[in-house]
C-alpha cells in the first residue's frame, strides 16, 4: 500500500518593522506547520518579496515604514489578487480595517489577539474565509443594510448575474461570510450557498477570491 502523499506546507512571508514582532509571528507560524520563506522590514521590501516569491499568504504590519501595510497590500493585490494578505495593527481600528479590506486584504487582525490564534485565522483565509473580528463583520453587514436599495458597487448593464447574486457578491467583496450574508439579506445559509454556486458558475470561477477578482474586472467595464 502506497503511503499517502503529504501536502507541502503553506508558504508565508512576514512584514514588520519590529524584529521582535517578526520573530514572534515567524515562530508561531512555523510551529503550526507554515513555511516562512521571507521577512520584510519595510513596505517596499514586502511588496518586492511578495511578488518575487508569490507565497500563499503575506502577514503585514499596518504601520510598515516607507510604505504602509495598506498601500503595500494594494500593490500586491493589483499584481496577484489570489494571494491572501492579512494586515496586523497594534490595536483595533475600524477605519484602518476597512481601508485594508478595500485595498485587497483577506483579513485585518489586532495584535492584541492571542498569537496562537493567528495560524488558525490564516488557514481560514486560505480556505476562503475573511479573517476579521466578529464586531467588524457585523459592522460591514450594518453598512450594507444602510446602503441604497439594490446593493453597493457598480453593476455592469449587461451581466449574467441576477440582482440578488450581485447583492451576495457585494457582501462577499466586503468580507462577509456565508452566515453574515444570510443575516443581511434575510436568507437561509443554504440559499446563500446556492446563490454562490450559481454566480461561481456564471463567472467561471471556483473560489470566493476568484469571484471577487472577476467582479472587479466586470466593474472596470462599466
């Protein structure tokens, strides 16, 4: 009987101006089986390393010198929208969190969280989940509820997606999970999953990240 082939570890880079923080994050990820392949001390270096090594995930401090974490995220995401980027901040900051998500981050976490929970958050992001706090998730849902009827964001005049599927996609882009989308649209989670399956098929994608990237390309044509 042949031995089962082991999957290679997820590859990560860490960007932080503080060497002690870099070491803490690196050691925590490595203990959980991640391969930390590079470390950056500035935002510019983080962008260069991310685009050179193309890791599965990049963990960036929001206050990186030379180029902050939000701008570094924006530049990386523009070149590789499928790379998961997690932005870390010294303390909870809703405005900074929203700017990070708009720039393309798959998550925003405070350094006040227990460091041992970081690998779990990263694995969630790699599985297509948003690595954000429950409080921020609810704020995104409330923001959507307060938006004009028909959802948020531009919609192409000609699109195979229905109005409801665009609403689901808008919330997905904002970082909401399946249960959050269900709550915001007053739907069952099974109905949300059905909408996701349909819009994936229509967009020709297989993951949430690919769907978000495809929606962004469609909006550029408006």
